[in-house]
C-alpha cells in the first residue's frame, strides 16, 4: 500500500508558491523563445492524486497531445512534464520555427524545436526552484511523445500516490497556444521539499 500524500492549507500555499516561481520563470523563458511576446501563467493548482488519474487533470484520456517529459534529481527528485494539446503544440512549433505548419503529425523539425524549447523551459523552472530552496535540482534530457495524453504516465505505477503542481500557461498573441507545466512528487519528496522550505 502506497503512503498517502497529505498536506495542510499552509503547506499547500507554500507548494503553490514554489510552482508559481518555477512556472513564472518558465513562462518568461518561453516568451523570449517566441519573440518576447506575452506568455501568462495561472495560479498553480495543488492536487493529490493517484498517478493513473493524472490525465483527468489535463483534458481526459483520449485527448491528443504532445507531452515532453523529464525526471529531475539532486536535492529534490520527481517528474516534470510539459503538456500541450496537439493543435497548441503545432501552433507553438510554427512560432518557434517562424513558419506555418501543416496538418498531421509533427515534422522532425517541429519535434526538435519543441523538445529544445521544453529543455530550456524545464531548466529555467528547475533553476528557479533550486535557487528558492538553495538546492540542486537538475532535469534530465527531454523525452517527447505525441498521441493520447495518457502516455504522460510512462512507467509510473497507476496506483502510486503523488502530489501534482499544475502551472497552466497560455500566450496572448496569435497564433495562440496553451498547456500545462506539471511537477509530480511522491510522498518522500513532498516531505523533503517542505523541510527545505522549513514548513512542518
């Protein structure tokens, strides 16, 4: 039986601020990558889930999406995903490449541009969180998948208890795009994060 991730309202506020800082730095970096245009983030959500429920947070099983996943480790370990609905990913890919994109599956160039952008965005997010915690938080190389959003689960056990920080983002300029920056932590890493924040 997996231990349950449980947090108080004070702890949730602190975790939300961590996601807000990481997501804000990620959005600023993404804005620079698409020409300095506006990319806004919403107030992050803090959700306790079983890993198998994760697709329900981001559109439901069956939604076609591009997911770019990372693990991160150092003083804090977990999973980080950049999730964009398929059409949003296509529009962002076009903006990154500064050219219109075709219908159908992403081209090799579009996949490469999105993976590189996600790598830069994830690094900005982890660096900001690491600076906040005065800790080392290092993302892995990106892994891009295109298809049913359920693929974001990867090999993560469907019944594992987890805490998910969901920082949603969207652009203000056409062609618009939006998506989710998700950080998922197991119970031990939630405790470690709260300890580093000195919140019991």
